[in-house]
C-alpha cells in the first residue's frame, strides 16, 4: 500500500481530508480489505503458475524481489531456451460493480511506468543469472461469480 502520510504535511488540511475521503470511497467501492486484495493476487498467481506448468513452462521462482521491484513469476519455456518474467494481473468482476478496475481488463493496467520497471527487472535478472534470452509476459485473470477467465500474452512488454 502506498504511503501518503508524508506528503499530507505539504497540503492544506482540507486537501488531506479530501484525499482521505477519496481513499475511503475507493475502498468502499472495492469491498475488499488489504488482506483480501492480497489473497486475490495470490490466488491469481497460483492459477497463472498452474496454467504455465500445463503449457510446459517450468516455474523457476515466484515473488522475486529486488531494489527495483518485484516479479510475480519467473519461468523457463518448455524448450529451455527462454526465461520468462510473468506479470500477473487479477481482477474481481462483480455484476453491477461500478468500480473502474472491475470494468477494465487486467492487461490495461500495465502502464508505461510499470512496463519500464518490468524491463529494468528483467535486464537485471538476466545479467545476474546469465540468461541468454528473456521476455516479459502478462497473464490476466478475471474472477467472475461463476467462472475464472485467463488470458496469456506472450511477449506483451518488449525489451
């Protein structure tokens, strides 16, 4: 979760109050607490890892952290030639939910800043581990009331 308390001192008390109100409204719209969002993300990563294994990938590592950020899944292609850094985006789709992320597809949440971070992470991991080839994939998972949808975008972010 983002730490915004430090920047509140720079704002007037009215602006800080408005910001807190916005955050509270966002959380109400989500109907999820922080632990529930983390559980949703972890479930999405579990489903993505199972899917990738079924497609012949070998899961090398999960939740790799370094100073730049975190990689959800590092996998090796079935032929063993390419390491794949996988970003997993999970969304809870609730009928009638007006919240923006419920309407947007998970893939759409990969901003230019996130893509840049993924590139830096992938290059850093490649150099540190001597990978000859690497690519960045995105796996988007939508949790509906009656089903789960998964979309795998190989090479979604160019290096």
